[in-house]
């Protein structure tokens, strides 16, 4: 098998009119959007680091992309594997869709921030400060009497 045959096979694979490829494109699109929103969120929070981007891609993105492409390729070759592809495609799409909507977009735009949570945290902090102050005052009293 020469290089031109491989290139032709891959070109036919990615340009064929198949519902498998539509599912693959949707899942890959969700992965790309999730990655970009993650980068935006990290930039907004001030934690984005270019040196960590390749590691994040190689551990959190590339395995999903490679796995989906392989599943799609085998599902196109053998129709018995279509259900396996759709199961993998659905799992990946749900995972990345949830991460985009529930976790990252909410943080990016401060959606769903409950002020009562902050109020309870402030109350707890005030109580802790009062306890520390009273403890420090009692320690200071003990030291002066000794």
C-alpha cells in the first residue's frame, strides 16, 4: 500500500456522506469548543499557562479525538461496530457538553452564583475571626498573669 492509496482512503473516509461522520463531527466540535472555553476560563481566572497547554491537549483532548476517529473508522468498515461507535460518541458528547455548559460557561459568565452561599461563608468567617480574637485575648491575659 503506497502513500497515495492511504491519502485517498483517508480523504474518502472524511468526505463520505455518512451519519457516523456527522456524529463524529458533532463530538469533535464539542471537544474543540470545550477546550477553547477552558482556555478562556483559565485566562479570565489568570491561571492560563502556555507551557501547560500541550500537556492538557495530550492528556485531556487527543485521546478522545483519536478514540472517536478510530471508532468511526472501524464502524464505517464494519457495520457491526456502529453501536459501539454511537455509544462512545454519546458518552464523549455528554461528557464534553456537560463540561461546557454546567462547569465552564457558568464560571466564565458567573451564572448561577448564589449570594446566600457567600453570605453564609462571610458569617462563618466572622465567627471564626471572633473565636480567634477571643482565644488570642485569653492567651494574652494568661501571659500577663504568669
